[in-house]
């Protein structure tokens, strides 16, 4: 099944008509309600917002939704994104009025349910990761990274160790890692990967020194491989007086098998929208809690959630922990998202979570095995992978001219969301495939079949592949013009420039 | 497994295909020294048990109080149509629209969100959203430094303390500095940005200012002289950032009208429930000429190979996955589902509806101000406000507690909002919206009158407590 | 076809000299690698550049690349037409797609650059 059929939609502005009354939502205010405001402060021209009746509004959005692809639609093997099933009980939970209607500045005594849930979640994540404490404040994985690196910065500064300016980052890292290092005031030093996909230990050793603040490692790596030399790496880092940060994006591969804090990492972030099933929302919101070992606890963002001896819960008071790096965002965190993660963990328990990783790793290896056996796509790192693996279309491109991009677009015609492509940058014509644990075996086989069929098409009818997709609501887009002459908001003139659909 | 489909038979078949006998073999790469020990978590709950536990926890939160609490997060009527649309799996279980051909739903809804906020702010470039108002304000301040190549920002104390604290955190890495501009303490402009102080802070040739940040309405609910603040900023070669509340933009002059270069704001009031702090919506908008400086995603309109209108993430080369250590920001998300909520909310209300929400709040707030003044708690400041204001209440923290036990959430004590400012011990910040009822106002006023007269009648020791 | 009258850098910039004015751009090879170019960021006139320092950035739809000055000097002007039509860098990189004009401060620096044959060899390997 692919995303076809429903027509494209005009914009809300084109559906608008004066007097199309959006409905009597609230009683009319008194006519003089705003008279007491000085004229200079008031809006001279009302905003030209659309007026659409509710029925048309609903059709607009329902039809738009049908142009989309979600986990609820079908297989979504995006490497490094962990597109697992989003449990519906979590949606019910987040909408309970007791949780949804609670104001973040309400007194602690009125928020005991949420505070208890947050406190438990902090402990759950600490336990899962072998860390000593967790902050739930960061609004996203990337913000978690920034939080972690600011904690690293604070730690070194508190020890008057002011020469630690560098962060070592493998060249296969996600772009957020070096971007985060820059935002935290560090210089990025790129470490090449060894031929087996792990960190090049010699290059690493050479770069490490008294100027090193930290290393940022994704483990398992973005190549889907567990870092075999992790023990040596961590020993070297600590011997140099630096800290070890783990990017926890790939935690789905190691639940119950590897606890970063226990192994020696000092700080890490979690992506609850990956490992802990909170929905991706079309690009957010997520949350990026951060775990730390004991020595870094004083620097965590404020406020933390505390439990009193009597069993009640409260937020830390301002100034209660002066070494804190401060506030990363408003309020205590993306609580609505965190609640969903809490529920996911409660539904699984330790055994359930370990089974999640077992099944995720098994499924990825099974799919890797299918592609390795065929050979149409190279698997640059053969042998056991973690929860995802890299395949390459470099050979196919040499033989037929068909690129990984084209293969990805053709997968859409076959009824699949494409995997991650051209990441990590260290592999030519890369496809990063992560099936997750919530896909049926039949789906995995059908996906492998589809990929291999496209490889055959690349040889026999390449045009079919290079001009794909054919069955999506739109064909390939003119991204060059979109970037050169950005049209970032609706204007009435747009009506004439680009045809109104339907 | 809890949510997955694999039967023991499936697992056997996969293991057999791999030629291994146990999944443990796939984890052998983990060095023995660092293999996990037992993890201590409560055992997995069935759905029935999970839901019962969740109901219990939710029941321990008090959401039944008569609430006058705002301070950046506002209780509004949420049309049920918003949540119905958010519940469509194709929206909420979708990923970032990196494959535009099968993401036109997400892409168009975000483009529409950008367009709606462009109308409200008057600024043509609106990002696909930031984490929340506080981080949007911090990033706006960083934008002014990048755009002007200066390193110092001025932030009015009228800007929400959480935004100021977040800005402080974000300024640590790049070593930028910021100074706070005090609020006037007396006269008709008391509680708003002290323009004379602002002028003095701007007048330092050794330390030129990149940007000036002020809020409208400000954290005390008061209307600021945004035009004048902007003029002072621009005269000194600085950019002007307006921190705004989106519902108010239906009736107040928007950032473009007073020449703001950048607007930042908390989008929670647009159809997003309070949820104890998030996920919310960071509004970030700027003039065309600053488009290359704005962090975050941008959705643009374009055409496909057949000439159809279509939408795509654009100007991607600004973002972290391409620029890496040279990216302006590491942000790798937008609050897509929250932006969708805001767009549906604004569309569901329509221009008249949004205006009515703002105007009704203003009307209720005026009634509240009169009732509280009558009860012995007059406004602390004389200037105009929209739907939020501060009132004088001696020993506000204790009074607030006692009102809480009477079922009233009497806003927030100013001393809690801005700790460390001794001049604020005797103030409560309160607000009203279209959801505030006359009965609630009456209850609050009556209870407050009761508390204040009890306070006045208390013997000497009690009065001493109040002065502390 | 690499123009034979130009000098080249290892980072794929070219330079054409006329008296003491040097015109700088990027090669067809670089433009092809980048794909559809969407934006070029250039320095203000008057700015002083050192040899091989970055002077700007070129963005395509999916990539970004620093621009390195082949020679030192003072920036005279940037190609303003690139703002409206950056795509001309893809279609005519050695002509209308020029990026920068610099007043050369040290003509001797040209010796350090690659000639057409050397650049040809470099891109053949890559």
C-alpha cells in the first residue's frame, strides 16, 4: 500500500471566505472591552487570518493527513530514528485532564501526581543506563547534547581546568554532535573511523591530550556497530582527564545488555522519541533527558525533581544548587512526552525492555543477512550488526548509474518509506536500515524482496527507477528553486504563480 | 513481547537464517567487562494495571481549582476539533518530512502555520518552530550577535525570568554577555522598561550592543513602549527583538508595526494544554533580510516535476546535518505536532474568534482588577495591561497558600516569579481569560477580602512577620 | 575542458589575473560536486584576505562548502548577480559565474597555484 489517491489540498487561505464563521466558540465580549487600551498599542489592521467553517477545516486536515506516511501507515525503516510502534494507551494517558490541565507554575502540593511520575522516570532512566542521576529538562535530543556538553564545560571550569577546549568526535557522527560542541564553546576535532567501522584508536590517542574536554561517541555507532574498543577508549579518555559523552540515539540496540554509566561513560542523553516510543509528530516534539555519573550531578540544569523524607515531591528551589548550569528552557520539561515514556517503561519492566533490544537486533541482522546473501547491495560491514546496518548502492551506481537516491524514491512506489540515505557520510551511496522490533517477519521479507527487485530494475529498466516516485501524491520536487527563491509564507499572489490543486 | 509481533517461531526462523542458535550470539561483541548487570525496574504492567496507575497519579494533581495563574502559560478554551486532528496517526506517527513526496501533509500544515504566524507578527519569515518561548528568545538573542557581529545584548527585566535564565545558559558557550535593563519603579510607567536606563546602557562605544530584547505584554502584564525601545535600539545600531504572546497579537500592534527585527514567543496559548510545562511551541520570526540567520527548519512552497504545487523543507544547508560544527544552531527538530495544533486552533477560531478570545480576557481582567481592588488589593502599577496584572497583597506568599486551601489558585506571588528581589514580597501576579467565570472572580475577591482583614486583625507578632 | 589560462587551487577555486586585479571563482568540477547551487556568501568590499584563508561559503541544496582565497589582497567587489541567480555558477563557472574581484597584493603567490594540467590531474585522481 502506498500513499496515493486523495487529491492535494489548497491552502487554508484559499478556503477562506468572509463570514464563513468558524463557529461560535465563545460568547461575544462586550463591545468596549478594548477601549481602555491606548490606541498606539492596539492593532490598526486586523490580521488576515482565514475564515473557514469547521466541516471544511476538518476535510482540509483529514485529506492532508492522507498525503502523509506514518508508522501507523506502514514500515518505516529509517536508520538512527527507531520508528517503532507508538502505543495508543500513551495517547490516552497524556490526555487525562489531571495531567493535561496542570499549570507548570502551580504549587508543588497540587502537582504530586506529575512530580511522582517525573521522579520515577528519572530513576528508571538512571537504572536503565547505569547513571547516578537524570535530568528530564531537555526538549529534544540535540538539546540533551547541549545540556550534557554544558555540564562537561562546567565540570572542567569548576576544577579550574580552563585549557580543555577540544571535543573529539568520530567522523561518522550525527551532525548535531559537532554543532552542539560549537554551541557549548568547544572546538571539534574529527577522529577518523578504522576500516572495521570503529573509532581509529591510534588517531584517537594522538588527538587526546590536556586540551581535550570530552569525547562524544554514539554507541552503537551510526554504522550500526557496537564499539568493540570501548573499554580502551574509556580508559584513555579518563587517563587524559577528559570526560566521555555517549550519544544515546541507538539505545534501542542495548537495553538490558549494556549500561553506559556502569561501563564508564560520564554523561549521556536519551531520545525518548526513539527508544521509548513517544511519537515523532512529523518532526517533534520529543525529549532528550540526560544522565550523569555522580561527580557531574551538581552541574545538572535546575530545577530537579526531589523527594522529601515524608514521601512528597517538590521542585528544587531557585538557588538551591548553585553549581547548576541553569535553565535550558522554560519549566521542567516536555512533560506530556515524558509521561508517554514513563508509561512505556512501566508496560515493559526490565525483562520487556531487554526483549525489545533482542528483537530489534535480531530483526536488523535478519534483514542484513537477506541483503548480504543476494549481493545486489554491498554490506560494507558484514557480520553481526546492532539494531541497524548500512547497505551501499555504490556498486549499483557504478554498474547502472542508478543512485541510492533513486532507489529510495522507487521504494515509495513499492509501498515503503525509504530508509535513511547518505548518512553517515563516511560510506558512499549509503542506506542506513533500522527495522525495529515491532515489524512482522513477513514485512521484513517483503521489504528485502522489494529492494532486490529495484536492483534488478536498475539493470533492466533504469529510467523507471531514476524518475521515481510515480505513485506518490507528488513527483520529485524542485528543491533548487525552493532554496534560491524561498517562498516561506502564503501571499495572495501565490494563487496565480502555482496552480491551486483540485 | 509487549507491543511487537514476533512469536517464538518467528525468532527461531530468523536465528536459523543467520545460522545461530541464540540471540545472545549477536551481543558477543560487547566486551564481557562491560556487559550489563540486572536492571532493577518494577515488573511490566498489563494495560489494565497501567491505566489504573495512571488514573491514580492523575488524581493526585489538583486541576479543579479556580485558577488565576498565567505568567506565560494560559488556560484557554480548546476547541475539540484541534485534538481530533492531532490524533490522526498519519500526522502524529510521521517522521520529519525528509522525503517530501510522501510528507505533503506535514509540510503543508507547517507552511500554513508559518503563514498564520507571519500574519500575526507581520514578519515574513517564521521558522517551523523552536522548542518553546524561552529557547526561542535565547536563539533570537544569539541571532542578533551573529547578524551584527557584536557580543553584547540588553534584556529588559520585563522579559519572562525563565527566558532570561535560558538566554544566560545559551550565552555561556559563545561567551557573549548580556545586561539586564531595569524596570521603572515609579510614575505612570512604573513596571515597564526604564527607557533612560536603556539609553545609558546602549551608550557604550567600547561595548556595542547587538540586540535589545523586550516583551509585549511584559511579565507583569503591562504594555511596553515598544516603538520607543525599538527606536533607541536601532539608533545604536542594535537589532530589536520582541518577545510576544500570540493571542494578544490579534488585538495588539504586532512586531512589524513597531519595527522589531525578530519576534520570539511562547505558542502554548494557541491550542496547547498546559501539561505541566511542555511540549510547547517556540515562535521565532524575522524580517526577510535575516532569513539566513534564523535557526531551525523552514518549509517552502515549490513545484514538482509535473508542475504541481508542493512543499519542501528548504534552505537546509543552514542546518546541523550539513553545516555540522559551523551550524548556527544544533537544533534538529521542530515542535511539528504543536505547530499543527496552533494552526488548527487559529483556523478553528478564525480572525473574529481569536480577537474575541483576547477581548474577553481583557474584559474579565478588568472585572477582576475592580473586584480585587474592592477587596483591598489594588493594582501595583498604573499603566495599561491586557489580561494580566499585579496586585498589592501584603505577605503575598502566605496569602497565596491560604487561598490555595480555599480552592483558589491566586496567580503566583511575584517573589516566587522573581526570587531575590526584595521589593516584590507584597505582590501577586494574576490573570483572566475567556474561561474565567464571574463566579470565580467573586469567590477570589471574597476570599481575599477575608484573608486581608484577618491579616489586619492579627496581633503585633503577625504584623512583624509581614514586614520580614 | 579546463581553461588553460587560469590558475587553480587544490580546493577547486580558479583565478584569472589582469594587471593587478584577480578574478576568482570555483571550477566546473566543484560546481558539479555541489549540485544545484542556491546561495553564495561573499565578503564586503574593502576586506583584506590572506592567501588560502576562507573568504565565503557556497551552498547547494544538500551541501555547503567553504571558499578559499587563491591569492591575498583587498576585496574590490563580489558578483552581485549571484544573489538573484546563483545557478549561473553551475552553468558558467568561469565566466558569468565569477565570484570575487581582488586587488592582488603579491603576484608571486600565483606561482604556488596549480596550472591547468596539474589541476586536471588532481581531479582525475579524485
